[in-house]
């Protein structure tokens, strides 16, 4: 009996200890939670407070990019492009007396491994709740754009993107979905896939004289879209579509599909997609179908494709850019110099369209301030709509949907130039010309 | 005799109240304390948008609530039923795309007469087009889609689960991973339905009595709060019910659960389908809020993130998984960027480069991996350990001293069965089983008369436990017949055998270690009760009565063992002494109201006093109508109470008769001693 | 190319793919056979192996595919890197077992598998964050030798892959069947308790199993890099699922089964891609996984069904 009682007591002690530990940890956790929440609130408040203390007219511009994940490299180059423009303006004392402050939001999550539409939406909501934000720069990818635009439209906050090319977002037929309030808020300094894909199809048929083509995409939103657009135009041009298939970007081996393509023997290959699958495709294609002409969109324009593939496999690949060719332009030289000095890397063409986009926003703010109107979102948006600004890529103006009026698509080809270092991305691409418009 | 423990109705298990008023700590563990805590949380939730009027924060909170619901659903599958599902995001996707198909501009078939009744019902709109029949715009109401998506997802859960839930745990995990991969691929490759990789367009937003949610975060936040509260309620109700106990039993020990009457396959499917349903609801909510969905939103890392949430919060604990989900989701979408900036500032302040460069947003997956490893190693129960939801017994119930009369009552249900006392209760003919090349049981015949105790003895490896397994359905016989009261029960699955009235205990003890004594015994009542999942949630008076009567039955049975088990009724089975565990196994089997009780070495490991006590109790059971078939090694026990003994050797019955007859049987002696000894036989006969 | 040539080429492709999966499946199936644990981390050890090999190549002065070697120097370099890589990943595997998994060895339920998922994530992200998110061009001294018969092409690296896979499988087979440690491993696989009682140091056996399995994963990683001329942090993932299917198809725990399963999966991939569409490859392979597990869980060559419930 005594033993039983002793056992019971020991059990009791154990139970009580367990409960105490649970309570303690819960207590500690609760304290931490309260402290964390208080801390955040304090910091948020402090931020605003600091701004008020600054006593200078300040206007905020948002930057929303997927700085985490597969697109992070290219996104950071775009961010640098924005930054250079803003820094230049602030160095001159601001825009019409207003200092420009950047608020950056990362739309990428590690879980998604790339941009996350839900994160982009949350970030946009954070953005619009700050009344000092008058315009936004970004996004990079169309997938985030789709989640952002309804929220931007609601708040009348305009954004300008240097690289989002999915045509749906500015399509007037889908205005009810993407800009419920009606006014365009999604401006672009690049033309859309509605042109990039088809213009390349024109290039294939008119310049390369291709009669049959095999089309691949990389299962991504961008890749599928541009491949579809290319395919449709190619069919219209009388090019025979020998086949269409989809690569799995996570897979390592594409010899199966390449062998299949080799067997079908089309005149050329078109790849709609980004570097993740593109690099592997190019490397293996060099093995299986080295002589076949191959091309893609702006997804394989960037440095990551070039460095990943390397010579000799990258030789001969065509790529397009949804804008005029800029980096050889003397006006762009100054920008190039600033970029490479400050960031120790070479810019992409999208870094330039980013710079130009920022210029558009700055110009809009300036015009609003100089006209005596209040510098708020609505006015800035209206000013952006009526832009007519000389930038690195020429004169930028927008149509009634927010798309850039200049529909140029440039075509490039990777050609080994032995006079320049092998890894000099900028100078190993030859500008071939503009792709013919439909 | 030690006094049974006093307990107040609201006290936590195992804490001695002794009549003193509970301290604050203890009060919060109790029912009123927990209710007060819940009330505070709910109040905070309701006021949240006013405390933090920032749209972004409300949006993040609404997303966090969505993930909390997902975590609750996964908790049912992984936490309650113990099925590791690595592809849970597939059901999330199914819910999302179901709404995307039925309530967006995505699917636009051509208009024809077929659609008119649906238009009348308000499910579709006719979009007129000049010079054509026009198209159909599917506009099923969001509120209707919430339950419909749950049902669609649950159906897919059954579809995926049916062929695969029989698999062992590891394999099940991989197969679910496979499904989790297939669903986004199919979504990506059926652009007609889902717009593939480019994401849904034109998803309708919900409206409530004319108020359109649009893209405003606040109404979604409140909706999320309501859904979360509802599903927390459902989870808690399910857990503390016949279904929840069956799930926990499956998680603890599948085989034992089945042997106690739990239909494993059906209940696993139920867990899978219920979890899928939760995800389906969340999918619809999430996509209505985001107004788009891409296949990338539902990939493997999302499933793993949910797993991390429940591991961190506490597998099996409803409060724990909600906490884990809210913590991690808010961290990811709201805190992390700010936290990174603080760390950068700290790094700049101290000059430590590591902190200056550290980017938490990118490192979150690394942190997830570390959380998984550390939690599994050091705190498997999570932040808030799962506590089995147990209702305390009243003082009166606990201090009742068992009387002989009570034992009668305990076995009363058995009397309801009409058993012909002149015919054999159990007839076994030619039962056979071999494993690989070894014949474990070779053609055994046996008759067991009702109200008798038959002992089975034999050297190790003679096939005794296999014999039991064959009778109870754990192993399928290759030949032979088993008849219970004339009815053929050969080869039936274990839970059906229990329904028919055969219950068993295990040689190596198969209790549900992390369930309390009461809960272990209640599982025994599974076959005699019928509350399903819906009943568990609604808790109608009928259900409550059934629960009460089950508990009453358990108490009756437990009281057979007097105050050995009764005072410990709230204790976890793993904390019981060895002898008590054996008693609990027998009690658990008795709760299922068997006509035939199979005991596999019931006194193994007991000391002589305990052995005598149990022997006596078994005899009383027999006297009151329970037929017992008993494997025993202690020949003294067999001699004491067995009416008949059979001896097995190498899978064959080599002797049958009264204990005395069998003892002097030459074959038996040879089997035990390894050689025939006529002298020993004569000496044994003479004793 | 004629349709026969296409078929033959795709068969060659498929068998090469298969050899890669087999190599990966070998180590995995061996570990499962001994301790019945699905080790998710295996496939990221493979990925780490490819990086280790790359770093060794860099240390030796090889970058890209331009520095080509022939004959004995080539064999010497490759052998050296292979051995160093295998030692490296073997050590990694041993550490994982000793400090991550040993404490959980007798825990039933989902805990050990969840731990391996966590370890897998840790390895993946350590490389992603600590090394690079880029796809890295591999250092490969092999000459681009190829043999052409009509339209059908056979490359040196394919021959290398088959040779290494078969050699490693034979070596492993010999080790398990003929050596004392191998016998101890077999005994542990059949019945841990009994083996322990017979004097087998089970802890040591498990550790060595992990070492060997991970060494094989590392070898596979190096071969992968040489074969595809690239590596990145993500190569473990898809290859892993395919290799897992190969192991299950062949009979998990069965070494020749891993080879057979690998080749079959590779053939399904290449022939399915040729005659159907590449986009459905994953769906087809997963369907096979499900079907095998449901209808024939022992696989094609498997012995008794796994006993752990």
C-alpha cells in the first residue's frame, strides 16, 4: 500500500512538473509574443516618426520584386536599375524639391522558390496603406502582376514594370479583372508577349526562312505564354509546327525530347522559357542537334543563361528582347559605366528598361509638382499616362491601356567574339536587327 | 487497501487536488480555464482589424488563418490517425481549382438549352455575344462552393486513399508525395480548366447580402476567423469521440486497434477524406481572396511547410497546430522582412558581417529543416503537447467499491446472446498456415464448449500464437474452418471477428501507450457503438447517451479489477505497471462484450500473488458465462482452472484432455523434455 | 533518321538514364534493406557529392570542358576524384546517422522519416544559400568522343556511366555477400535483435551501411556532373523521386532489383517521351510507383514484404 502511494506520489510529481514546464514555456512564449508585437509596433511607429522629423518634403516610391528564389539575380539587377535613377535624382536635390524614398518589398518566398502571388498581394496591401507612397516600380514577373493589379487599381496606385510581358494584364477585355476601377495602372517599358513571340515567328519565317519548327516551353507562366504566341503566329505565317512539348525545369535530362526532335528533323527549334530549363536544353542540344537553328525569347537573354551554358554550346542561339537594343547605344554607355562601377556586375537590358521606368515615374512626379497640384497617387498616375519622355531607349509614351507605344522587338544571336573575354556577356551577343512586326 | 484518488471535476489528470482550491496554473488547465482562454483569444481575433488597421497586416493575418485551417486538416491525418501525408497540398489545389472552375471566366462553354435550369438556379450567367449563342459564365456562389469544394476534395481523398492506405507508413508517405506532385502537373497541363501555368483569371469574389468582398482584406479576415473557429470546433469534437479514439488507436498500434474492432481501412479513409475536406475549403477561400491561382502555389515545399507547422506546434494538438501555423505563416509573410532589417541593423551596429548579410527570407527553408530535425530529436511533442482529451470522473464514481454484484452487471450484456449450452461454441477444423517453407500450424481440430476454459500449452514455437492469430483474423489461414456458434468466421478481418464476439489479448502487450486507461478500454467498445464522424461533431443526445453508456460499461469492467485499475483511470497506459497493463488488456477485450475470450499468456510476468488473483478472476469470468481459450506457460494456472487442455507441438495438436490426463501423456513429455521417458510418465501419473 | 534508328537511340538514352537512376537507387535501397528507413536525405547527399567532386576538380586545376585528358592520366584523375568524393559523402552520411538518426532508431511512427526530410532540407539549403543558386558549368576532362552507327550515337560518357554503375554494383554485391561485415549487414537486415544477440555490433553495422550508401550517392553525384556537364542545388529532387521509383519497382532492399528498376524507369522515360509526350513523364512514373506499391509491393525481384508496420 505504501509502495502504491509512493508510486502515485511520484507520478503526481511528474505530472505537475510536466504541467509546470508547459506553463513556463507557454508563459515564456506569450511574453515573447507580446514583446515581438510591441517591438514591431514600436518600430513601425518609429519609422513614421523619423520621417516626420526629417522636415523635408518626402515622397515614397515602392519597389516590388522577387528578390528571393529563382528570379532573384535578374530581379536584383532590375532593382539596381531603379536605384541608380533614384540616386541620381536625389543627388540633384530631389524632384521638384521632393526627396524620393524607396520602400522595397520582396515578393519571393523560399517555399515557392520564386515569386509568390499571395506574398505579392500582401506586399501590395502594405504598400497602399502607406499614404506617402505615390507610385510603384515593378513587378518583374507577370504572375505577381496579376495578383497585384486589382489591389493597385482599387487604390489608384500606378506601377511601371520593366519586364512583365504577359498581355492579359493590360488587355482591355480583361479590364474588369485586372483594373476594376477602369483606369490603367500597369505601365510597361517593355512590349508584351503579344508582340515578342509573334515578331520572332516573323523573324523565323522572313529572315531565317524556316519552314518547319518544333516548339518547347518550360511549363512556367511566361514560357507557356510566349511559346503559345510564337506558335500561333508561326502557323499564320505558314510554318509547319512539327510538334509542341513541355520541359520539366527540375529534370536534368532532355535527351529524350531532343532525340525525338532530331528524328522529326524540323528546320528550327523555338524555346519559350527561362534559364532554369534553358541552360540544360542548350547544353544537351549542342550534343544532339548542334546544327539546327535554335532561338528563344527574353528568358534566355540574361547573363545566367549565358554563363550556365558556356561555349561552345551557346553559340548560335537567337534570343529576343522586348525593347530596342540599348547596351551599345552611346547614351546607355554612361549608365553602363555607373552600373558596373557601383555593382561590380554587368547590367541586363532589363536593368535599362528599369532605369527608364524609374525616370518615367520621376518625371511624372515632377510634372505634378510643377503644375501646382498635390503630389498624390491619382495625379501621379494621370501624369504617367501622359508621359512623353526621352529616355535611354528612346521616347517613351503609353497607349490607352498602359502599354508602351514602341513595339520594337530586338533579335540577338550569341556569337563567339575572340577579341573580347569569353565571359563578357555584353559583347558576346550580336545584335541582329529588329524582328519584323506583323 | 489504498484509497482511490479524489479528483475534482475540473482538475487536470493526475494532479492531486485534495480539496484545495486550484491554483491559477491548474485552473487554466481545467475546463473553465480553457474556456476563458479561448474567449480571450476570440475577442482578440475579433478586434484585430481595429488594433492593426493596416490592410497589409490584415491580409497577412487572413492568409495565416487559411494556413491554420490547412494545419488542422493535416493534423487529422498525421496527428490523429498517424498517416504521414507528404502531398497534402494536392487537396489544397483541388479546392482552389474547383472554385476556379465553377466560379470564374476560365471555363466558358458555348451556351445551349442545357444551361437554362442552371441559370434559373443562379449557378450560371448567359453572356450574350453578337451573332452567336453566347457563352456560359459559371458563377456558383462562393458560399455554396465552400462545402462543395470540401466534398470534392474529400472524394479525391477517398480516391487517392483507397488503393494506398493499406501500405505501410513509409510507403504511404512516398505515394502521397507522388499524388502531391501529380496534381500540380495535371493542373499545369489542362489549361482549358485551369489556365495552366499562367494562372486563373477572372475568379469571382464572394458577396454577402449584397456586400461584395472584392479585394478587401477585412471581410476575408473575419471569414477566415469564422472558418478557423468552426474547424477548430470540429477537430476538438472529433478528437474526443469514438472516431477520434479509433484514430488515436490506429496511430498508436494499428494491429491492436484492428484486433479491438476498429475497421482500419474505413477509418483511415475517413481521416484522409476529412483532412482533404479541410484543405478543399481552404483552397476555395484562398483563391477567392487572391483572385488567381497558379500550379506553383501547391507544390511539395508547401506540403512540407505544413508539416513543419504541425511538428513545431505539436502533432495531434489542436491548439498546437494552430499556433504553429500562425507563427510560421505570419513570420514568413509579415515579420521576416522586418526581422531581417533589424538583424542587418544589429550587424551594422556591432560590425559583424554575418548579421549584415543574413537574409532570413531566403533562409526560411533552412530554418524549416532545422526545426524538423531539432523537434524530432528533442521535443517530439511540439510546443503545445497533445493532451488526450479526457473527461474526469466524479468522486462518487471513483470511490465506489466493487461488489460481486457489480461484476455481474459488467457481464450482463453477454447474457443477451443466446448460446446453446450443448453445442460447441467454437469449432475449429483442420486449421492450417505456413510461412515461407515453415508450416506453423498443420491442421488443428478443436471444440470449445460454452462456459468452459480451454488451455493451450506447448513448447515455444509450437504455433500457439499463430493459432490465435488465425482464429482472430490477424493472419489468413490457408486451410480449415473456424465456426463460432455455428457461424463460419474463417478468414474474416479482425474487426469483424470482434463484432461476432471473439476478443483477445496479446502475448507482448499491445496497449495504446499514449492514451489513458479509460480511452484504451473505450476502444474496446468500438464495435458495440455506432457514432460516426458527423454524430461526433453534432453530439446529439443519442450520441451523448451512447458515450455515457460506453463509459459506464468501461467502469463496470474496470471494477472487476477493483482498485488496481480504477484509481488510475486517467493515467496514460504507458505509465501503468506491468501487471496492470495485462489487466488493462483483458479489461479492454471484455468491454467489447465477447462470448469467447482469447487470452495469450495472461499471467506472463506476474508474481505469484498477482497470478493467483488473476487466475481467480478468470475463473469468475467463466462462472459468469465467458468462454475462455487461454495460452499459458504456467502449468499451475492451467491445472487450476482449465476444464480441458490441448498441447501443440510443431503446429500439431499432440494431446487433448483434462490437465491431469495431459500431464502424463508421453507425447507431451517428449515434446517438453525432448525424449520419451516412460518412468517419468508413470511418476507423473502417480502424483 | 529512320524510325528504327530513333528507337535504338532512345533505347540507348533510356538505358543511360536508367544507369544513372540505378546508381542513385543502389545506396538508397541498401539502407532501406538494412534498417527499413526511407532516407530522404540520400538524394541531397548525392547533390552535395557532385559539388564536392567539382571542388576537387577545381583544386586540381580543371575548369569547364576545355582541358581534355586521354588515357591513363584521364583514368587517374577521375579515379582520384571519385575516391575523394566517395570518402567525403560517406563521411557526411555517417555523421548524419550518428548525430541525426541514431537517437531515433527505435522510435516507431513518423519521426525518423520526418527527420530525414529535415536533414534533406538542410543540405539543400546549405548549398543553395552557402554556395550558389546558379547552375554551374562542370569541370570535365573527358574528351568528347562519340561513336556513330548510321544516325545512332553512342558517347564515351555513356559508356563511362554504365561501366561505373555495373562495377559499383558488383563491388557492393561482393561486399555484402562475401565479407564478414557484409554478412553482418545481411543479418541485421533480417532481424536486428537476433543479430545483436549473435554478437553483431548493430550500431556499427548501421553506421557503415550509411557510410557505404552515402559514398555511392557521392559517386553518383560525380558521374552526374560528368555526364550532364552541370550541377546545381536542385539536382537531388527530381532524380531522387525517379530513383526511388526505380528502387521500389525493382524490389526495395534488393540490389540487382535497383539496377533493373533503374533501367526500366529510364526506358519508360525515353520511350514514353518519344511516343507520347515528355510533359507526362512525371505522371506516368508516379502512376507506376503507385501501381507497384499497391499491387506488388515486393517489386519485381523483391523477397519478403517489408515487415515494419
